[in-house]
C-alpha cells in the first residue's frame, strides 16, 4: 500500500526534516518549462505549513553520460543551483543551495537550521551511485532526514537511489503531485470511452508507439505528427493517421499543414478519450507553431472527453495558447511525466512507485 502525504501525516512530522524528491529536469531559464516546478509547490507548502525542514533532491539531465561522450571534465551545465532562487521566489522563503556532497557537513547545516528551512542539494546525477540505485548512497541521503516524500513522478520509471533504494531506509510517502498523477493515469488503460484517439508527435515517435503498445492496440486512431515523415521504421497500420500536408524548411518537414490540422481536429472533437504526447511540429521555431496551436485548440474545445497530456515538450507548448486567464478544463489532466507517463498509462509497473509500496 502506498502511503500518501496529507495534512495529518505532515502534522505528525512537525519540526522534523523531510527529504523531498522532485524532478527539476527542466531548463531553468525557459518560462515555458515552469509546469513541472509549479506542480510540486503545493507539497512544499504543506510541509512548510507544519514547520518541517525540507531538503530538496533532484537530478538534472544526464551529466555523466554526456561528459563521457564529449570527454568533458566539467559538468557545470547541469547544476541545480539556479533553481534555488527560482524556488525562493515562488515559495517566498529562502531556499539555500548546497553545492557539495559533504554529507556530515550537510547534516550539521540542517541540524543547526531553524524549523521550516528549505535546502536544495546539487544535481544527484553528479554522484555515480544515483543511477546505480546504490544502497550506500541511499543510506547517506537518509541520514539527512526523518522521512521521505517522492513527488517526482517524471523520474519514477528509473531505478535510481533517490527514488528506489532510499525507501528502504526512511518512512516513505507519495507527495501531492505524485498522488494526482497516479489517480489520473492509473485507470486509463481499463476505462476508455470510444472513440479513443492517441496523438503522438515530437522526437522518437517509433519508441513512443512501442511504449504505448497496449493502448495503441485499443485506440481507434493514432494521429501522427510531422516527425512521422522524418523518422524511418514507423509501422503502417490502418489506424495510424499520417499527416496529409506538411510545412517544410528546406528538405526537412517541421510541422503539419492546415489540412492535417483540420482533419485531426474532426477526430479530436468526436473523441471520448484522448492521450497526447509530443507536439506535432517544431513549435519552438517561428513559423512552425501553427500545427501545435491547432491541436491545442481542438483538444481544449472537447469538453466531454477524458484527456491526458504529457511529455516535457507538450507541456512546454502550452505556453503557445496560455494567457493569464487560462484555466485547465476539468476533463483534462496534464502529466509532469514524459517517459514515465507513457510507461504508466500503458500499464507498466514503475520501480519507484513499487518501492513506495
Ligand atoms: C524526464 O525528464 O523524463 C525525467 O526527468 C527522466 O529523465 P531521464 O530520461 O534522463 O532519466
């Protein structure tokens, strides 16, 4: 059974220290990417309301992999440092960044701090043991706090020390954001209302189709983005709807064209269930955002269907139609997960969620 963080759990730990795992695998400078960050604020606020000290843990990027490929000595680009000031502003309380993994020193700093202090550790993937799910490292983390909260759904498909092994050493809970993800995504494989439409775009289309195998089997149509033209090896099944027209940049196809937007919009309007992962075009490039805007408009105008949207690029593209008056409709759930969302909706057990049980 998963234990969920709530008011009475937080009350029990009043004055204690929480190790809170979130997912800051985002561009700190890009306003587009704030969705993941905003999603975990309610959990931090709940902990602070009960005077709990919060030690935030996160990874960012794949620094060890990249530094091997590029033979880089430094891994500076992946620091989590800039998030300390971003979080400080959002929480209206100082978030202290801890740049080094000197565990006894960190422990001392936490012990000396007053209740309700917030700390942010450096990128956990700078530590070799993180991605190896190393129990020794997990134990070192655990010595910093009294209980652990996972609010990092987006990385819960990875067997990493800060989401899996750590649960062996501390009382562990699912945070408020993770709870929402499980509630909204958990039932989709069983309960789909027809017509069931899947929209897939962005990079690695073929991989996404494979990850969603069971759902693709159930779907009535799978609407493919412009990358379907660029990527080889995508199966040609009757339910796969390919773009009719394309917006090109030289030889490359960067967006779906107006006919495709209209025909996709017709299918989206009639759908009873929609899952969308990956924008249909390279919306970040000026002149190639129209397809993505068209799909957003169609999706938002269907107020009857159960709609699940996920993937970092897709949530980032929300900014195209976002304004201060934008309220997410009740029938729509935007997941913070990319790969994790694809695996979970397709019925796969995620290691970090299993570890919480
Ligand atoms: C994500 O952005 O999907 C998660 O943070 C996981 O990142 P990873 O694919 O590098 O493990």
